[in-house]
């Protein structure tokens, strides 16, 4: 934890990779904050499209903007960790380079803090590719101790994102983002952060504009179960044993079930009918054990029911899931693009569930 006597109240960290078309919009949304007591750290992960040059030009315009150039392309986790290494603020927040802060992000989030509140979770506006907007937030609202917040996060009641949160800097002394993780690094780190917090406050006020975009990592190829390994191992290494046993065993299994369900959903949406999709779905069905399924049903009937349908009738599940994303996002309709759809467990509200990046 740095000495913040001369530092800003908040360090905002923005990882960026090949975001030349959108990074300026993201930067200016941060610079438009009604709370001026912050620094913005843009971490370029060896972009090849001029992102770094554009960020450097913005650095000349804004005194509180610092650009960090990664020495090699290392992934979003390493970029966020590099931002944390350089951060001087007492609080940390994140923004993706294709999204926007609402002007009162920092004011709203800091207003929700207290001496013993270490994490604040805010609401968000989800912007579809056609411009349609919907406001949503975590299902669990209110104030919780860290252990309860950890349980809620494992049960998908608190969002897994890094960018809708304000986090006390010192929590990152004990955990960082999992380097090399292909997926779910956000979920894993957030669950650990909640477990370390004294108290967590979740509010419904929207503070962030999340744009569903083409070409995301999630939808760039058919995923595999192996993509989850680094993040799940990172979680297992950093989460205290007590949060995986006793009254937390069912929530922990719920989280693991959800991860495999989301991988299957991404595979179905990306390449249904292909051999790669069939293999991924089979792996997910195998790794959702009956014991995990029973425990998941005990704490989250929607996730448990979806996982049971996937395990027992994968063809039916695939059909229903494709219907869901076509109706909700327009995926697969003539004349539409294939955006990054926040995977949802039908029939849950996709805006409030686990839109894992």
C-alpha cells in the first residue's frame, strides 16, 4: 500500500489493447468526473493499431493521466496488475477501454463508502450494438460483511466485474489478477476481494456505461474448459479454506457450476453444431458432477436447473439458449452482427447476471 499523503483519492486503471477507435471516448468519460481527485492510468498491452500513440497524445493534454506501455503483450490481468503497481490512490477503480464512466461515478461510489466499507458495487447501463440501453445492478443490494459478500458473489448475486466497483487499495496487497487466465480472472479476483473486505456495499445507482461490442475475447473462438484452469486455480490458492467448506461449500460449488455453464453457453453461441462445441459441451457436462449440481440447486435454483438441463439434455439446452440470445440480443438474425453477449442462465435477466468478460 503506497503512502497516499501526496497521492490522489482514487487511481482509475484502464487496460487497453487495439482500442484506437474507442479509447479516447473512455478516457474523456473519466476526465469528465465531477470528483477531480483521481489519477488515470492507461496501460497499453502492446497494441498494434495506434492505441499507444493516441494515449500518449491524451497524456499531454491531461496532467492526471499516465500511460504505461507493457514491454510485451501479456493479457488483461497483467495490464491491470501493472496499473496496480503504479497506482498511488487510496482507492482503486477500473474501466475497460471500450466503455464509459458516467460523470458521477467517483462521487457516487465514494458517497457509499464508510470507514469499514472496503468495496462498493455500483449499477450500470448496458448498451446494445443497436444503441438500446437498459439499467441494471447486482441482485443483492445493501451492506454485507465480507464473508456474506463472498457467499453472494459465489452465488452470482454480486457482479463479477472489476469495472463497476470501488475497492480500497490495501486489499490488493493480498491478491492480484491471475496472469495468463483466458477467462474468469475477474470473477476469481472479485470473490477473493469480497472475502478480504470488512464490509461491502452494493447500490443500484448506475455509474458505468457498458457497451456490448464485437470481437471480444469471450466470443472470438469456441472456448474450452481448459480456459478456466488458471482462474480457478488462482481462486483456490487465494481464497481461505473456510470459504470452500461447511456453509460455503454449496456456494463454492455453485460458482464452479456457473463457470462451466458459462463456458458451455459461449461454445454454443459461438459454434453450435461444430466438433469443437460438442467437445466443450461434453467437458462441461462431465465437470458438473451430480454432487455439485445438487448443492448448486440448494442455493440457486436457476443456475442449478440450467446446469441440470445441460447435463441431462444438452441438445434441448442448446436450442433454448440459442432462442434466448436471438430474442434478447439479435444474435443469428439476418442482418445483425454477432456481438459480445453477456452470457446469462436462461431465463434469468441477462443484465443482472454474470456477463463475464
